[in-house]
C-alpha cells in the first residue's frame, strides 16, 4: 500500500541515530531508492569542524525546469532519554502517532519526497524537465559544510535550480495550513567596549565600560530599524549575553562584552544595519571593537509558479487553503536561494520538533507524499 510505503521508509530513517553531523547511513537508504528510477547520484561529502559531513545531489533528467526537493538527514540530540516515552531511535506507533527523533524534523518529509518521486516517475517516466534531491547531514549544527557546499559546487559548474521545496515542518495546527515563502536573515555581533580597570573606590582613575555602554545599549534596544513589508515583520534586535568583571565587587572591569543578534527582512540589509550600529556607538563616544557574523541573508519567494502549484496541491489533497508565512528561524533555503529564484518550505506539523517525544501523525504521511507529488505534476506537465 502507498501509505505503508511512506510510513515504512520514515520508520527506517528514524531508526538511524543521525545526530548532526552523522548521517548514519540515511543517504545510502535514499540513494538506494532513487538509483533504480534512473537518478544520477552524486555524493558531495565534506569535512566540517565536528567531523565528516554527508551530502547528496541526485538528479533525474537534464532539461529545464529543474524542481528540487531539499532537506536534511541530521537530527538534534534526543536530550534526556528518561523523559522520552519511547526509545528516540526506535520508531514507535502509538495512538495514531509515529514517535522518534526526527519524525517531524524532518525524516517524514524525506520519506514523502522519495515516495512522491517514485510515484511520479512511475506514472510519467519521460516527464518534461528534471527532478533533483539535495540532502545533507549538516543542517541542525553549524551548517557550514552541508547544503552550502553543494550550492557552491552547482554554481561552479553552472547548474541552477528553477523551483525548490525544502521539507521543513511548517504546518502549525493541521497538515497544509502554512507555507514558508521566505525567511529573515540573521546577523550577529560580538561587541567589546573598552574601559580602564581599577579600584571602585577611585572613580577618577577608572573608566567603567558598563556605565559607558549602558546608554548606547538602551538606545540599540529601543531603535526602530525598519517597518518590515508585505511579507516580513519589522527587523528585530536582541541582546543575548552581557559579560564583564573579574567576579570581585571592588574591581571596575576593563572591558564589557555584549553578544547580540538581528533578525532582519528584505527591508534592511547587512550593510545598512552595520552602518547604523557603528554610527550609534560612535555618537556615544565609545572605545570599542565589533565583530560581525552573517548567519544568513533573508530570502523571499512572492506568489508565482511555485507558490501556486503548492497551494493548489495542498487544496486538492486536504481541502484547506494554506497561508504564507516568513516567521521562525533560518533554514537551508537561505543557501539554495542563491541559485534558485523560487524557494519555499513545506512539511508536517512542527509542534513537537526538537522536543522529547517528537512525533508526527501517521495519517499525515500519505497526504504529505501526495502533496509533493502534486507539485511535481503541476510544475513538470507537458
């Protein structure tokens, strides 16, 4: 049965303890399903700071348009196992739910990808255009040697993607209620404000970096960075960590270190945010160093061919109409957007992701595969 096929593959993948960046053999399982369909399988493995990273690029066809299904085999650590009702790497069905680490994020999507492709190719082996799967074991961690490396390799040989669905769990209350058609960018900073260390009883001999920085930090926290736009909320700024001092109450510290982060939309840019921060700090006459880290640029896919195909497929399978959203954190879509003009994310309900007792509804697996198949049929029609 088709439903059992999706469930069986999801169970097989969940049983692999692929804690980031260990693929634990997941890509071999998937490649074994794709190769008989005529997919050309390329392993683009890399080595990251925590060890080997497994990457796969599998393509069926060599003409445009190219529809890519993208995702990750790695999962976050299970956490305290005594709080799980089941072994996190022993897929268990209970009360209509499939439990296991990665059940929702995102091994059910991977299983549905494969089954959708199998059905689509079986029904139309000479379909127009091409299908690709881009999969990695480095998404939940630093994401420095996964999808980004595959994108670099594809760009170097002039291979682009026309449409991409990232199988992240986007649904909120019911399968199909939410499509992510963009994500905010992430810009982090480590700010070091310099003072002069000394004894608290001799204020004339010290410059307290905490006192000096406080007004500037307050202004940063209160600044209105932009108004957002049709698809994105306003840019947000948060201070996540402040550290200063020796631990003694009678010593004024010599430096203050602040960690902060912007989540920004297409209404701002990395350069504009950096320039405004520097101008603000300079206005407060601070002696400082600031070190920037770009976690990812924002991306946005307005309504078009891909969004329409996914909306139509969701409605055909579930009867519901999805809403578009750009909320949440980052995903590998930010890398794929560099070589693909239309990128969205869509997958199962996300309520249990990264939690103990992660699960997905068994009844959602077959519809999920049907939705992905429906998108292929709409984008790769004669």
